[in-house]
């Protein structure tokens, strides 16, 4: 009886060992249960899905300072509307007060409006309290026109005091691409500068107070759209 039990136990252990050995050899040699190949339609669908995801992630923001200008900003808004593109406008209070209809249009057409002080004052060459008062005054002008709270500020020349963020509940927005369009008389040079430098999630700095800048901006939009970029407001670049 004991011999029979030992014999059966030996056979069982041998069977288990053989099974494990066969599985190991199958894995090493790559002989596993064949998988049904994906159809070409499925492969194309996956590729299109990945491509679409890439396009959706390729975002860029174009922003404009110093406006609104009674002629050039209107031309820019017309061009952006035609292309279905949203932008960010950092306006000065004095220009906004002169052209409330343009500020209203910006808001109605889905653009983001930010503060660029009242008279384009520079913080590091002026009194801090004066700078703060200009921001408050500009916020009041914009909010009275649009009914919206102003949350973003682009300090002229990038000069900023971080303590103002908590005092005014405002967030400073700088830039990553600056073609110096305000001092260029060549739209093509501005376009080449931006298109040659821009990358995903960049914030482009331009100005809507010059005709060459507006011409260049719309050409830049066309070229970047053709390259698969999606234009968003700076808010989406900073916080998405």
C-alpha cells in the first residue's frame, strides 16, 4: 500500500514537473496561443485616435497688448472671428474707456480680457501705489463694460511686484515668444520670427496697436493652424 502511494505521488510530481517544463519551453520559444491579428481598419482607427490626441494637445496662445485701437483691433477681431480663433487682450484703461464697444465685442466673441494698467505705466520706474491704483482703475473700466471680474494682468515690460497678487487677487501673465512686432515695419519678418520659434504651450506676445502687427498676427494664425496648432486663451495654457 505504501509502495502504491509512493508510486502515485511520484507520477503526480512527474506530471506537474513536465507541465511546468513544457510551459517554460513554450514561453521561451515564443509558442503561445496565437492572437488574432488586428484588422487594418482597427489599426487605422487607433492611429487616427492617437493623431487626434496629439493635435488636441498642441496648444498655443496669442496675446495682444496696448489696445484697443479703433481701426486695427477691429480688423484683428474680424480676422480672428473668420478663423474661429480665440485670443487674449491685455488692454490699457485709457484706450478701453475710449472704445467700450470694442471691449464689449472682445468679450462677446469669447476672447479673454486682461489688464495692462491705465496709462502703460512701468512699475520699476514709478510709485508702487500709483501702479496699483492704475490696475484698480483699469479693472473698474473693463468690468463696467463686460460685467466680468478681471483676473489677469500683464505688467508693462514684465515688471511686477508679487505682493500685488494677493492684494488685488490678480495673476500676472508674461510671455515666451516675443517678435518685437511693435518696432518692426515688416510683417513677413514678424511672421518668420514667431513661426520659427514657437512651440507647444507657448504664449506669443504681440500688439494690436499697429497695422503691421495685425497683418502679421493673422498670417501667424494661418501658418500655425496649418501646422496643427489649436489657439486657446492664456488661461488654458497656464492652468489646464
